[in-house]
């Protein structure tokens, strides 16, 4: 991979991010009430005060100028203040990011460690009972509504069996590792389910492709064991597309936690988003949307770069 | 089993559609009829109320199937919007290429780069939508996959000789796109339209579950689950039917889509 490619790909991110910010800006300004919706509904804010706020925020200026100023301040790291709490948006998000990264990281590890063996087994035992059963399960995994699954797990493991806490981040007063793990267990499983299903199906498909290659037959003919061929010869090839899918979806695990965090009262940025929706806290909402989109864009970029790095056959020029 | 999955799923979906039409009609209760004797907390399933009642004394069975009408209708309509939009964008980009292709595909990239669920949440929160607006925002944000598929079909199909032949006979661009190329791209469009029904139903129920979709007293599977969730310990029977129905419906749609893909791809 040439540095020129890397540079061009990096530069391509800029117009994409500008496009995203423009689209979000248009959406916010099309909405009834606009960015000050929270104040419009508030009976204690008089029309005169509203007009003053408008001027103070620069919302009386022409839209293109507003957009330009908004992007400029975003780029300078001035993300504004939360309407609900009055604290800087960046503090508001930083306080919540840790919980989301913990949950997302746990879900990611869980997804990888389940999807890899399932993908390999189903490809190796193609058309067997195992394959059919696991394929059925992965269809179920992508079809089950996560909020319902979460409720059912709360009912089974917390309410009926009493094994795990119903929801929350920690037990007040005890902050041990075990306590955190017990709180993490159900949300992490729920969050990883769809990824396990999708990834194992994807890996199965690329394993089946890889197993159909001539060099696999050669490896068998030379007397390699089945395990050796599967792992050393097929998996190494099948992993190439798999790695790109995984790196692309890292971002969506993080931003996909909206439902899971809400059901399990997990104090991450997904829940912050829903709370800010309730309070029409546009500065926070916009910041989260921009961050989530930027994460997606960067993950796509990372996927491209990683693919080029690990597969010497790939040449971008 | 794999061969029959699609057919069985189709039968299931037809039966389900019939049930959501018929059950609310023959049920002795209205979907928003509150029984004042049962108000206060949910009552368990019994002879009078097969699925029990919620805390307002509303019959759960009636609400689940009436809600099914809304959930299925929103899912179908959103998928239709997404398919129409995606096909239009993909067809224009793939047929004309050049600047039109560049602009449309960059726009597709932009929409694809914004996390879907938060964006739909933002839209429904901003516009406090009715059903039509909800359908528009779900369909309006899920067309990108179809657009990419249709574009790639058009890119390869437009180079084929039958297109030249039709053009030589005097067919204009509109006619070439709609009458000649589009029918040949039908298979992947049908598959992605089918799968879109499943993801739209899922998206609508997620929105309604979080409180930003269809508002009570109009039930959908999503807001029935939202209402059931505070009672999950005391009245688990309320959460079971709507969740199972979303699950079964989306599963059936996914099996159907997968079956269609295999059948249509083999026949090509």
C-alpha cells in the first residue's frame, strides 16, 4: 500500500464528513421548532427571551452562515453546552463514553470468540445436522428483537432465577470486578447476539469459498490433517474478508447500543442519546450523531487499510 | 428442510396476515376498550381474556392482533418506499453514469455513514410523526442497499446488446430503463424488497419500544412491549405474544428472502 493511497483515502474522508454534517444540519433546521425546540415548548420562556436566545446562539443569521460557523466550531472542538444540564457537551459525553466502551468491548470479544468457531464448524461440516442447526440459530439471532430478548433474559436470569442483577451498572457500595461482570453479563450477551449471527454466517460463506480452492485439495493430497488444512490453509484465506467486516462493524457495535443500554439502564452514550431525545437536547444529540458517523467513516477507512496491509495481493493505486 | 423453509414461511405470513385482519373483527372487545373493573394492574390470562389484560383492563389478545395490523402495514409500506427510492436512485446512477452517478452515489455514501437507529430516532423525535411520516422516515433511510444493488445491475445490463437493439429501434432513455433493463434486474430487487419488510418491522418496533414510534392508544407490537416492560416481573404474559410475533414474522421474512434469493439466482 502506497502512502499516496493512504493520503488520498484520508482526504476522501473530509468531504464525506462535510456531507454528513450538512445533512444533519438540514434535518435539524427543517424540524418544527428548529434547534431551540426545547425552549419553544417551555411556558416560562417568553417570546422576547426566545428571541434573545436566538440572537445569542446566532440563529437569526442566514442558514449558510450558520452552517459555516457551526462546522468551524465543531472543527475547533467547541461543541457547545447541553440544554438539560448546562454542562459542556464534551464533558457530558466523556462521562458516558467509558461505560459504552466497556460494554462494546465485552460484546466485541464475545462476538469474535463465538463467531469464529461457529463459522469454521458450519463450513467444515457443511450440510450436516450441525450446520443446519447452527444456521437456523443464526437466522434466529438476526431476527430476534433485542429489546424483547433483553426483557426475557431479565425475566429468566434476574427475576425468576435471581442469578444476575436486573439492570444497572454497579451495586451501590460495592465496586468489585465481580459485581461489574455480573452487571455486564446480560447486556453484553444481548448486544453481541446479532453480530455473532451475522459474522458466523459471513465467515461460513468465505470458509466455503476458501475450501473450494485447488490448494486445499493439494494440502489434503499431501496428507495434512483435516484440522491443519482448516486452520492453516482455509481459515487464513477466509479471514481476509472477515477482518474487514469486523472492523467495519466495530463502530456499529458502539452506536448500536441504544436499545441495549436503555433496557439495562446502562449509563453509556446510547442511553444518553435517548435521554437527550426526551429532553430535546439538540447540542448533545448533534454531537452524538456526528461522533457516531465519524466512527463509522473511520471504521470503514480502517477496514480498507487493514485489508491492504494483510493481503499483499491487494494493490490500490 | 432448507428447500421448504421459504414456502413454509410464506404460508405462515399469509396466515398471520389473515389473523390480524380477522381477530380484531370477531373479538368481543375493541382494541382501546378499557374494563373499569380490571383497571389498576394487569390481570392474568383466563376464559374471558385469553392473553390477559393490561393495567387499563384492555384485552391483550385484541390489542396484539390489532397491533399486528399496524406493525405489518408499516413494515410493508416502508419497504415499498425504500424499494421505490432505492430502485430509482440505483437505476438513474447505473444507467446514466458519469456526473449523475457520482452525485447520487456520494449522497448514498453520506446517508450510509450515519448510524441508522439514532438517525431514525432523531427524525421521529423531531417531527413527532403520524403513521405516514413514520413510514417515510423508515423507508427514506433504508433504501441505500437496494440502490447499490440496482446500480451494479444497471451498470452491467446497459452494456448488453439487447439495449443497443432497443435503442436502434428508437427507444428513449425512459423506455430503455423501465421496459428493457428494469425487468432484467427484477430478481435482486424482489429479494431486497422482501428483506426490507423484515428490517422495517424491526425498526418500527424498536422505535415504538423506545417511545418514538406509534403512540398509544394505537397499539403496535413495539409499543405493546414498551407497555409490558415495567410489568415484566408481575405480568410476564403481556410481553410474550408481541415479542414472539415480531420474532416469528421477521424470521419468516428472512427465510422467505433467503429462499427467494436461492431460487431466483439458480434460475438465472
